[in-house]
C-alpha cells in the first residue's frame, strides 16, 4: 500500500463515517475495494511486461499471500486512530493534521517494508 492510497482512504472514511467505529469499517472496506482488484491484476499480469515495480509486487504477493490484506488493514486502522487521536487531543488545524497523517503513514510503511526484502534484490 502506498502512502497516497493510505491517506486518501483514511480521509474518505473520516469524511463519510459518522462515528469512529463506522470510520474503521469504512476504511477496511475501502482497503478491500482497492487491494482485491489490485491483487488480481498483479496475480494475472505477465512478469516483465509492466516493469520492475510490478515484478516486485508479484514477488511480495507470492511471498506474503493473504497476509497483505491484514497488514494493509492494520496500517489503515492505525493511521485512522492516530489521526482521530491527534484531532481530538491536540487541536491541530486541518493542514497540520493531514501532514501528521501522511508522516505517520510514511513511517508505518517504512517500518513494515524494512522487514521485507524480496529475493534477488539488493545483491
């Protein structure tokens, strides 16, 4: 999951969800609506045809499988909860809140991807 998708999904859920639990459900639904078609595309695409990034995603999907859905959901829910906490407790303006969300999303993805090294890369 890229940072733009993560922040956009959290923004959509925050905008349309009336309660925090509703927002959590929406953000996971948005994630599934993004990840399932994307996973199908990655799974059916021919290696080498779409470039090295898609090949990296194919390797990641092959190694991680359905765990990707759980990790992405965890990233989205944790970003939503941090955004909710920051908004409620710190009284930040919208611009600073969005910056904080983007920074948290980037750091979260960095942490997750620091534990993943596809075979054959970096050698």
